[in-house]
């Protein structure tokens, strides 16, 4: 237990920050190698190829880049490769999307299957700069040997977002006439024009009637 006075001071300092940053700071304060997006991999980079470390991820990030905040959580395994560090894991999050049928906002759960190799930019033993990886857009480990998962998570999430999101499989959509959300019940509009397959029949019956 920390002395109460200290806790009070910490909370006071954090109150001015937004909630995502607040969570990040609290998590950073409380956990070592715990719930993090930035992972220091200097030890793993010194380890033999094939060495692994497991981490728990639990953090709020702006997944879609539109100012939203989504809790991302799950587990990742980091493995030392001959070139760098391979990150593999499955993370879960939820993003707010607009339903393509009824246009209402809804929370869409996403499963993020992450598999990315990160390349060091600084030699962990000598501290000498290393050549940048040849692959365009490859993820790098910074000069402090910090591996940041945020961008990989964001890219993975953007790929996981459905092209035509639906608030639910059987979303009833909007009335084409008045725009009423039909998930909330029927509207007062008259039934739409009769099925065109019946039009020939009704023409026939009209002709009969005029004779
Ligand atoms: Zn809908
Ligand atoms: Zn209507």
C-alpha cells in the first residue's frame, strides 16, 4: 500500500489529462512489463534466436484515427528472430461504426490477428545505428529499444473493419419513403407499390373490367 498522501498527489496531477492518457499513465505507473503498448525489448534483442516473451496488452487507443477511444486487450508473444522481433497475438477491441443500412452508430467488436516483424534501428550491444529495413512500411524498434505496438494495432484494426458494417445481421434499415428507422417499429407510410410481378395480372383484370 502506498501512503495515502502520495496517491492523492498522483491523482490530482492526472485529473487534467484526458481519460485515455490517464489510463495509460496509471497503467504505466502500476505495472512493469504489464499492460503496455510500448515494450522495451533490449533484453530480448540480446537473447538467442527463438527466445520468447509474453505480454498482456490492455490500453485505450484511437483505433480509427477519428478521435474515438477503444479499449484494446489481449496477449502478444514476442520472439527474437535473426532480423529482429516477431510479434504475434490476438487482440480484441470495439470501434464505433455507422450501420450501412440504418445509419445508427453501434459498437462493432473486432478481433485483431497481429503478426508483424519489428526491426531494430540501433545495435543493442554497440549502440551503433543499423541500416533501415528494405521493406517499405516495416515496423522499427526505436533507438531506446522500445517496440511500439500502437501503429500495428491500428493498421490491423482498419483492415478488420467491415466494408458495409451492420448494427446486426437482420438490420431492417430505413423506410425509403419517410426515413424512419424500421428497427424501432413500422412507420405510417402506405405499403410501397405492388410487386412488379403482379402488374401484368392487374393490367389483365383492368382490361377485363373495361370490356
Ligand atoms: Zn442497422
Ligand atoms: Zn415510412
